[in-house]
C-alpha cells in the first residue's frame, strides 16, 4: 500500500522549494525538516496505541499512549535529514543506522554500514530515505531489518518513482510506503524525473 500526500498544501509548498535548483543548502535543510514533519504525521497513523486511564482534575477519563518500540532507521546519508523532525513527531524512539550507496554506473545499491538496536516482532520500524528511485536501497535495508527480527516495518520517503514502488512492493508487499509525492519516472541514469537531483549532495552541500 502506498500513500501519496501530494494533495497536501504544505507538501506542495515544500516540494516546490526542494525541487528548485537555486535553493540554498540551508533552505533545502529547512524544507526537508518541514516536509518530513508533514509526512511523519501521516505515517504516525500506522502506530499502535495502549489504552490507559487518566485522572483529570474532575474525573477519570479514557486515554491512550503510543505503544513502546518505535524505531527509526535513516538510510545514510540523505535519510539523516529526516531523522530529527521524525523524532520530534514521535518522541521516545530508538534509532538504527544503515549506510547504502548506489553504484554510479549501475545504480545498484550496496550496504557499507549497519548498526541496529534490538528489534523484536513488536518493534514498529520506520525507514527514512527521501528518495525511492529504483527501490534497491530501500528493499535491501528492509531485508536487513527483517533479518534482525522486526515484522512491522514502514517506508517513509519524500519522492518515490513508480518503478521503485513496483520493485519495492514486489520484494516487501507487507511494508506500507508513505510518500510526499509519486513522481513521473526514472531517467536512463536512474534519477527521478522531475525529481530534485541528488538529495544527499543538496542536503550536505557536497
Ligand atoms: C540516494 C538516496 C537513496 C537512494 C535511492 O542515495 O538517498 O538512498 O539514492 O536510490 P535507489 O532507490 O535507486 O536505491 P545515494 O546512493 O545517492 O547515497 P547518499 O544518500 O549518500 O547520497
Ligand atoms: N537518489 C537521489 O538522490 N536522487 C534521485 O533522483 C535518485 C536517487
């Protein structure tokens, strides 16, 4: 299941600034933060709750707390830009890191770093990566997370290509994708069109 949030006015506003080639790195970072906050509020609908009773100044009321075990996994590098805003939306979470890099010629992703917290069947994992292009980085990352014992995994991205969504869903039909925008297609170099270029380079000014 893929959720496309592109009708949201804030998503359209932030996306336009992120796409603009003249946007500075500091402005790009600010909009990455704003965009992630909007997307995470939507992704948080997937969280489970524990019922509690709460004493108001007047009487007892029914309430709910987020179930524990939320884990964020940003895919390095670009996913790092989404980590702080995601943690602001869902506090009390743990963080794992996965470093994935695409080969410049083949666009094949390979993993160069992984550090996971303890994961169990009840962990609620949110993988953070702004760009889902061929879907290779995201699919490999989720494979590793599942191998560590997680069963409830969600993919959160800013832009996704239809080709990447299809490949990812074929590999992980049980993992929902929440995307700011589904773009048109990949070009021959497997960059997303219209896209925004290389997210990591623009975020880190490299
Ligand atoms: C980018 C992006 C994703 C990946 C998406 O990372 O941040 O991780 O490409 O492409 P895919 O869906 O075809 O795998 P990149 O490899 O450029 O590394 P970086 O984040 O360090 O710049
Ligand atoms: N990674 C990016 O940063 N941008 C793309 O368009 C594709 C992969």
